[in-house]
C-alpha cells in the first residue's frame, strides 16, 4: 500500500508544527485534526478568555482525553451488547435445531 504524504506547517496556539498530511481516505488528515483541536480551543477560549495558552492547551488535552475515554467506554458497552445478542441468537438457533445424539 503506497501512502503518499506531504509535510504541511500548521500553527496551533501560537506554535508552529510540521505534520505529515496523508492522502489515504481512511486516515484522519492532519488538517482535520488541527481544525478539531482549534475548534475545541476556540470554544474554551470563548468561555475563559483570560487564560494563558498553556492553560488552554491543558484544558484542550483534558477535553480530548474525556472524549476518548467516553468513546472507549461506549465502544466496550456496544461490544458487550453485541456479544450478548449473538450469544442469545446462537442459543435460540441451537434450541431450534433438531437434536442429534
């Protein structure tokens, strides 16, 4: 699989970062990631305009961690529900099949 990448420069909270931009469709692009981080930072900045950039960065990190952990918890819950449903479906199928001894 050939993934061509180009390096782009982004400014996040006043700092310059050089990130690889992937052309692969399944990969979240660096541009999307930067825009998402900037969106969270902007929302926090609107609520607390006087905080420093380092405080803002910490709050963005906390928000992203909260989102990640919530998604992981939801994912585990969904997996457990699918497993339970499939186990129940298998039991029903086994009960419906004629028994062979």
